[in-house]
C-alpha cells in the first residue's frame, strides 16, 4: 500500500513494484541511486546549456531575443545537428526529472532529502557559473557597444 503522508522508514517501494527496500543496505543503495540521478540531471542540464551557447553565435542570440513570437524561420534555421542534440538532451533530462518527481512522491523523507540535496550539489558542481556567462553573453549583443 502506498503512503499518503510523509514517513521515515527503510521499507520503501520506489517507482516500480520490483524496486523494494527491506533493509538499511538496500535503502542506502536506493538513496544513493536517487542522489546520483539528481546529480546527473544537473549535469545534463549544464551540458545542454553549454551546447546551446557554443552552437549559437552572438548574432543568433540577438536575433532570437528580438524575434517576434510567431517567427517560424527560427524553427528551421541554425545548426540542425546542434538543435537536434539539444532536443534529445532536453528530452532525456525531462524524463530524468519526471522520474525524480515520482520518486519524491513516494513520500519517504529520506528520498525527498536526498533528491533535494542531490539537485543542490549538482547545481553547485555543474551550473553555478552559468549565470555570469549567460548574462555576459546577452549584455554584449548591442552593435553600438
């Protein structure tokens, strides 16, 4: 039976019926897997953002910022391989994030803490320097500067 309130315990069914924990060791392995998937989620997001920054030159970023909402030329222009790779990375990362959300919906306190800590550590390890890079890229798009 699925818990409908938060609980702290080692008896856990995670995502599928065959992924059950009944001891501290299996519970620890499951929490480690959740932590690693959280880190991997942040790594994939960082890789996708870096691929987008590398594949689009400065002029393309300015054109995208100033494009009208229904401009369909943006859809078919640009590097096809980079756009396809970015779409695949986005799909994989979205799938991992949905699985993490379902793991958190097990209402186990240990899973919730490990996923949140894993996302925070992953952000710190892989994505904490992105803000300055993206802001610097967008600030220098004016031709008169």
